[in-house]
C-alpha cells in the first residue's frame, strides 16, 4: 500500500481456467465513499462544466441573433415600403444591442486570466492558461460488444469488465487534477486509445461511436466519428493542462520559474505535435492556425519565465553595466516574442475566436517588456561604471543591432558621464512612454481592469521609471535628448517546445485477452479450425514452428501427420490441448509438445484469410520518435509477453515498417 485509503484495482478476467489480474491505477476514496482514479479532480467537473455550458449558451444566442440580423438586412434591402424599412431598422438596432451585450458577457468569461494564478508573496505578471476541452459521456459497450462478437468470434458480454474499465478511465480523464497525477491520467487514456485504434479501427471502418467535444476557446460543440478526433482532443488537453500548471507556479522564486518554463515548453510541444499530425479539425481550437498561435504564445510565456529566472538568480548591481545590458536584451527578446504573438492573434481567422482579453494582455506585455528593456539600458548607462575601450564595439551592438564590422558605424557608446546621462535619460523617456501605453491598453479592456495584479505591476514599473527620470532631470538641462535607439533582442536561453513523452506512463492493453495485436485486430480476417488431433509419427508431428505470441507453423512436411490432419503452412496455433496459447512464447509451445505422449495433441489453429495484413507488413502510423513502440514498453507488466504495439499519434496517411520478433525455426519435437 502506497498510502492510507488507497488500494489496487484488480481487473480479474477469466481465460479458460486461469484468472489473470491486471493491476491498473491507484484508487482513492471520493465523496460519498465512491472510488475515483488518482489524478481526477471531481470538483473541476462542476466548475469547468458550468463555465463551458455558459460559453456554449452565449454562443448559441449570438448565432441566433446573427441569423436574425442577416434576415432583417435582407428584408431591408429587398423592400421598398417605408413603414417596413422603418420597422426593420428598429429591429436591427435591438439585435445589434443584444449582440453587443452578449459579446461583453462572453468577453467577461474568456477574460478570467487570473483564475489559475499562484497565491504568492511575489508580484509577477499574470500568465494566460488555456481551458480544457469538455466532452460528453460515451457508451463504449454496444459497439465494442458487437465488434468482439462479430469480428473476433468471442462472447462480447464476457468483456464487460474490460469495457467498464475503459469507460471509468475516460470518465476520470474528463476532470484531471492540475498536477503531475492529472497529466499521467490523460496520458494513460491516450495510450489506451492507441491500443484501441490498433485493435478495433481500420481505414474503411470506424468504431461507430460519435465523439462529442466542446471547443476550448468558444465553447461551441463539435463531433466526429473518427477515433483520431478523440486522440487529438486528449492531446490538446495534455497541452492545456501544462499551461494551467505553468500559470500556477510561484514565479517569485527560482524553482517556480524553472517549473513554469518546463510546463510552457511541454505545452508548446503538445500543440506542435498536434498541429503536425492532425488535419480537418472540426473545431477552431484545433485548426492549424489556432495551434500555431498557441504554440507561439506558450513559447513567449516560457521566454518571459526565463527572463524572470535570470532576474532572480542574483540581484544585478546597478553599477554592473554589462549585466544590466544583458537583462535589457532578455527583456527585448520577450517583447519581440509577444509582438509576434499579437500579430498572429490580430489576423483572421484567429482573431475571430481568440478572446479579446488575451489579445490585449499580449499587447500589454509586448509594450511592458519593451519599456523594461529601455529601463535596464538606462540603468547601465547612468549607474554603470565606464567600460574598457575594447568592449565598446560589442556593447554598441546591444543598442544598434549592427554587425561589428559594418560601415558606416553608428554613434559610439558615450564614455563621458554627461553624454551617458543624456542617452540614459532618452532610454528612460521611451520606457515611461511604453509603460504609460501599457497602462492605457490595460484600462481599455474591461476584463483586464479586474486583474488587479497586472495593474500593480504596470504602475510599480512606471513609478520606478519616473523616479529614476527625476534623478537625471537637471534644472538647467534645456537640451532635448536624442531619440534612444532600440535594444537588440537576444537571449542566452531560448526555450524550445518539448513533445510529450507517452512512454513515460506505462499502461497495459485493456483488451489483452483478445490476443496479440499483430494478428487479432480488425485489420485482419481469419478462420478458426479445430480442435485438430495430430498424432505423433516416427518423424514427429511433421511441422516446424516459428515466432512468438502467437506461434506460427512455418512449414508442414508433405505426407506427414500434420499434413494428413489438415494443418497448413502459415497457420497460427492458438490452443494446445484446450489451453489458450495466443500469448505463449515459442519455447513454451515446444515444451508443451515435447510432453505429449503417443496419444498425440489437440490443436486449434487460426488461418489468415486473403486481404488481411500479415504481421510485420506495417501499420499506418506517423514516424514520430519517442512514442510507444511495444505494449511492454508502454504498459504495466502483462501476464504474458506482448509483441504488439499500439498505433501512435493521429496517423492515417503514413507507414512505418514493424517487424515481428520471436523464436527462430524449430521442428516439431521428435518422439
């Protein structure tokens, strides 16, 4: 037992006379004494569900008002009756007023950027977390039972425990906790979907289920029958959960900034992986344009956390000119990242569904960090010690952004104290103007006005710049300072997206009892024969075995006992004397046959029919590194060795060869 109140789920499955127990997730006691999967947050069900329902309701009302406005505009253009035109114009004014109120209400819901912010003593700029996609309950039982009975030739009712286990896992992943346990829960369900796709789905036939998911940005429902839509939505939620974990970190300490950087990197990697492998998205949040925007946003937020971490590692002395200039370049890099995100958000089709408070906050951050770059540049010039002449060319590049050997050269970095003061004052002027612009943008957005922490950060930065400007502003200084040059963006650490590591969470194929995926899948068609009685002859049974799980009859001796009994080359042995051996190794089957006496052995064999994919011929899958390669690699230990590998990400257009491993050629035991 790993903790009080926790216990294993033992999924007991009957296979002949053997009972196999699969240890799955830890369970813990939930409200009302019910057991819930660890990593599942029951309170989130009501919170996120209510928010998503309100979004969906508002969007439905907006769509209805838009249809009414379109009809009224058509009537206004078509009619020549003055009274009708006056009535329609009045109705249009009502509709436009209703649309404005609905959009403001939706803006208030989408602008809740501080819901996932940490409760810490430090004052940091709030981040933008992404809400999870919501989904409806799904009935796996009917289609899976029909498929197991019709295609696999087994009693679908005997797999109720496995189906219930899959349904419980899906129900739990709908409300993951904002922690590592919640990420493991989502990853475990994703890995199970890989197994189910490899076993039950073919290019020509789906499961017959209708997967229903709500858009994360708009709340509009979308549905598809493709299992790839379910996988893509789960992968989207993995990225979204990383954004929430990153936004909740206490970034007033170095450990918190490091965790936040990693979380946003993993979020960017998840969105990048989804964008590269998923097409024909039925919802705006999973479109290539939206995923590209989210990837850029998470990279920018990671870059912001890098800047905060550098600021916290060691307080920079005001007289350390070089350190201040490095901080100025880091701040300029963050501003450049946010300007790129803002440009993407302001272009169609992204601007049509990205929340307006997000666009405004990104714009505010771009102005804030650009002003911060000028502030640190001013500190370097005004408070920093004079630098050696040999360092001047490199320092000039920080301001001018010109190659070291370029001609003509820009103005040299001033060495005289008075000239440094004037240039520093010019940088402070640009810092003040940028901070005032950031405050103005903050005040324009009604949703951001409720984020008090952001206003505190902006106002504090402005007061600091004004105080420094007052120190430099002399009474007899009547000369207007020249325009300060831009600070060249540069970073010592550029965070890159990190793809999710699905193999980190080990799972077992829930429908392991059906047999190895290399043979027992919906892509293959087969015929079961037997029991076939084979007597031992002078030369043995007259066949040769090869491979593992299931063992293959590699060759049949012409005129031998096996040929006479009807065995053929290419048949798979699935039962020996009534014992299922689909998962047996080559050595296990040989040992069982060696122990057979003169009475012979009773075999049940499986013959693949034309049109089936032979094992090793390849699966439709994208060539993505680091994904699941074998059932044993991605799952907890299974009762027997597993050869099949679940199909990784949303692939239906690419192939990767998969060889079948197993024992070599081996003749049937001699008498």
